[in-house]
C-alpha cells in the first residue's frame, strides 16, 4: 500500500521541526518557546496517523481538524521565533513553505471528508 502524501509531508515536517528545536536549545538555550514550537510542529503528523484508524468518519474528521489547528499554531510559534531572532529568515521561510502546504492539504482533506458524510 502506498504511503499517503499528507503522512509523508507531516512526518518530514516534524523532522525539520525537531532539528530546528535542537538548534534553538543548543545555540540559544531557549526552552519555553521552542518546546511549544516542537509540540505544535510534531502534532499534525501524529494526528494524521491517529486519523488513519479513526473509529468513525466523524472521528477521522475530528483528528484531521485538530491536526489543522496544530499546524496553524505552529505557524504562530514559527513567526514568534523569527521575530524574536531565535531562527533566521531562511529557516523561517523553509518552515513556512512546508507548514502552509500541510495546512492547505489538511483543509482540503477535512472539506472532502465532510462532504462525504
């Protein structure tokens, strides 16, 4: 069975988030904002995995909707990290491109799933 694109992208994004998190705590010794960023950036992938085996269609939609909320929250933390000079503009842009793509994919998936209820 072929791996879903959203699963692949959220996993790859989570790995990027982990690397940036490690860099922030190593270089800046910043643990509060970076931990929030880590949680929000890795949650969409975990929720997409949970949704795979949702107990029902509404449960599936709920998990994807929460993944979407987490991805949106990650965007907030990414902006905050950039504006407070914990990450570079280049790192910010790389994260934003991937996160926006995940957000759009989740929006589309939730809409499609809702339309088939």
